[in-house]
C-alpha cells in the first residue's frame, strides 16, 4: 500500500469514529426535542392572580390578562361591578390553568339601616332605659357580602328627653354624640322618649320624633328613637 493510500485510510477511520461519537455533528433529534421543551410540564399554565376581595368584573380582567381560565361558583352574578369574590383555588402566586372562584351574593339594603330589629329588647338587670337616635330608610343600596344579613345602623348626634306621658313633665335629658347611646335609670313605668336629631335638618329646623316605652321592674330595656326617611 502506498503512502497516500495509507493516509486516506487513516483519515477515513477518524471520520467514521467522529460520526459514531457525534463529534462535529449537530444535536440529534432527541436532543433537539429536549432543548425545545425544557418546561413541557408547565406548558399552558399561568401565574394565578389574586382575586379574593375583587369585584367580579375586575377578577375577569385580571384572569384574562394572566392568560388563565376562570370558573365561577357560589352566588349567581347579577351585577359584576358590585359582587365580590369570596375565595379562590388555586391561591394567588401559584401556577395553574383553571381558577375556581366563589362569588358573594348581591345584597339590597337601605341607605340607613336603623336600630337593631325586635325592639323593645329586654335583659335582666336594673330598671333602666338604653336608647339612641337612629335614622332609617333612604335610597336602596346594593352591596356584596358573604351573607345578606341586615346590620344595625349607627346612632346619630342630638338630644334625648324622657317625659311622663300623663303629665308632660320632663324626667331626664341627655345629649349624645355621633355613635353614642344614652342610659337612663328609671323607676318601672311608661315613658315618652323624644329625640332631636342634630344631623337631620328640615325646613331650617332639626328633625324631631318620639317613641313610647314601658319599663318593668328588674329589666334593662333597649328602645331607640327612629326617624324614618324616604
């Protein structure tokens, strides 16, 4: 064998070895597939935004922006700009494809809720009257809450006067601030509670109204003065 023939044979063997080892060649199909799909298990997922506490309309916008899908449960959506999200799965910050969110109900209430329901309210104790000045009524208000339980309003400022309905004699009087109740120790009997409301003005004068209450012996009686408004 000549020198040139021996050189060509050696070169051919080297080339075959390099091809067998993959040296100098591009990545195999399997390798290329692995490079293209480094996170195949996360394909199609999104980072879950926080929806709890948002109104439904805002929750929908945030879910769409994050590239997730949204499934609503709980109360039917009547007003998406008012009803809020109570809870969600998965939690904010996790990764997922589908977010399930529970919607709070739409509640219809008054502008002013007035005093606690069921008055007069009796409790064992000394003979006394607990009372405040409440406004009740006003335009309907739409809210969203875990449950549509009517909560009492807040007593307002003004003057409370206790009189004897038989004689008209003033027995006691008290000035109350916003959010404050008044307590009157009274003998058992029937009384008129008159309220002058500092925060309600009509025809240039403070609004007034009254209630009648009977106080038995050994009872604390809760009876507020309520001013209805249209």
